[in-house]
C-alpha cells in the first residue's frame, strides 16, 4: 500500500462521510462501545490514517500501542496473506501448527532471566493477565493477588477488580473477583519529595505484609511502566526491591508488559530498564502482531508447566493467522533497527516535550521511555490534575489531523504512542499541532 506520509486535511474533522457513518453506527452498535474520535478510517500505512473523507491524519496512538511496527507493514501483510490462504484455524489444543510454536520460541528467547522459559498464547491482554493469575495460583497453591494504585489490566471480571480506576472500566459491572488488594505505587511526580525507589518499595511491601501477609500471596502484578494510569515510570530501585522481596517470599512476580513491551520503550521489554528486576511471568499483547489479535504469557518453565493439560488454552488462542503476523513482527525486531528507532523517537520527542514544560506552566511532568512518552497537565502553580486542559488540547489536535490519546487516573495526561515507522518530519509536525493547542489555552 502506498500512502504519502504526510498530514493532509481536505474537510473538517470529522468530515461529512464520517458524520453520516457515525449516525449509522449509533443505530446499530451498542452505546457502551465508546469512540474517542468519530472519524471512520478507510485505510492506513506507516504512521498515517486515511479516513473515508480523504483526510490524512498522523497517528500518535497506534491503536493504543498495537501497530508499533507501523500500519500495513509489508512483512506482516505478506505473512497474513500467505497464512490465510493455507490455514485459518484448527485449535492448537486439538491439532497444533508451527507458527504458534515459533512465536513461543522467539518470546522465550528474549524474555530476560537466566532460567528455562515456556509460553502459551491467547487473544487479548486481559486474557493473558487472567491466565498468568491462574498459573500463579496453581503453582503456589495460594489465592491472594496484589496490584498497584493507578494500574490497568483489562475489562474482564478479574481484571476489572485489578484495575485502580472505577470509571469507565468497572462502574456498575460488579460484583468483582475477590482476593485482590491494591497497594501504593511509586509515582515520582506525586510522591513525597526525595522519596527513593527503595523507600517507595518498602512502603508497598510493608502494606502487603500487614494487609495480606507475604505467605498468602500467589502473585504481585505490576506494569513496569503504567499504561492507562498515565505512563508512570517508577523511581529507580522500586522494581528491583520489589523483585527481591517476592523472590524471598515465594511469590510469583508478574510483569504486565501488554502496553510497554515488544520494542515500545527501546528494549524488547520495559522490565529490562531496571537491573535486578526479574519477573517470573510476563503478559504480552498489543504490539506483538502488527494489529492482529494475539497475546501471550511467557515465563519460568516450572510455573508455565504447573497446570494440568487442558487447564490453559482457548478456542482462538494463538490463531494461525495471528501467529504468522506475530512471527513477522518479532523477526523484524530480531533483525535489528527497531529498538534503535524507538530510542531515536525519544531523542526527537523528549527534548521538545521538556521545552514545552519549561514554557507552559500547565505542564507538570514529562515522562516515559522510547516511543512511550507522556505529558501530565496540572493547574498552574500546583500539582492538581487539569483534565480540562487535556480535553482542550486533544480536541485541538484531532481537529487539526493529529490523533493523540489521554490517560491517567484523573484524565490529566496526554500519552504518545507513535508507530516506529514514523518519520522525524511527521513527529515534528504532530508536536507543532499539539503545542499550538497548548499555547491556545
């Protein structure tokens, strides 16, 4: 597919055709399925979305971190096309096929940790989290789960209980799964001044020991960089201290890498940024297959093997077409250049974002790693959340052809998840639009 990598607006946003389709959508699609931007996309390539009115938008969200390798990546398109003509389904637990095994082999090779690893494939990030919890409970013969403030893990019953934020993910959908406890997270921008990562970890560990008891915990689940919570990067030492404590107490440490993993932060997994942090299991999804639905749990062989045959699986888990797409993505990362591109994006974006922070008092914090960066907005002169500013900047960006997303417990964070196929020119153009929105406040 050939789409010029350039922002180009030919109508207002949303255009007339999108407006008509939105009316049709509201007649036929359940209203609980929300829409951030009611613009109907017809095609996409690289970092550009083309809507039904012919507008070309810069995609700074990548489907919330899914099309990391770029829209309609040629290798992914080729792999999917070839696979769909050969085999679309058998169910791996009935009659297996090679692409499933190949995905597992590559993930096992790149998960950090000097131990034997195995993997299992599923459909979504939430499903991966559910199965990681199942395996942790089966392995430890314990029930309790600890998660962190500002966390997000999915929209299933168990993962809704694991989320920190009630609205919109859980409101009115209870009762929820039990045996889940939320504990304090390291949030450097809002923690007491001077609090180290080790001190923040001690605070969390003390809470778990007193509130739950280490001997009762099956798993501690943490995002190495929080996603929906606002791209919170814990202070150095937090993850390492937490890892040492879980190991000493026989607790399975699960790193939720659904949003931060698969090259997004400049490494295979965000967990690799802190030396001494060694998860037992990882949950993986989003960027793994260039837009095709697939997820994984990868981790210690003894934990992955703890289930009886048939206890782990699912009808569509590791579907042949999605698995072929994942192999195409993972092989491109292995070939080199992809991790470096994520780091390069940070080198282009972060200085510009920091300059905005110096210029505009409404920006309280700049954070993130690689191509996973965020601005936290505050009421000037305070650290109070400013969601109204975020809403205004996002509206301005959308109307001017740049797709950006909000995040954060208080809705006061703009997050950037650009495709690694994006050019420096598109990045600068997108940031020009965002800054114009901030200046207009």
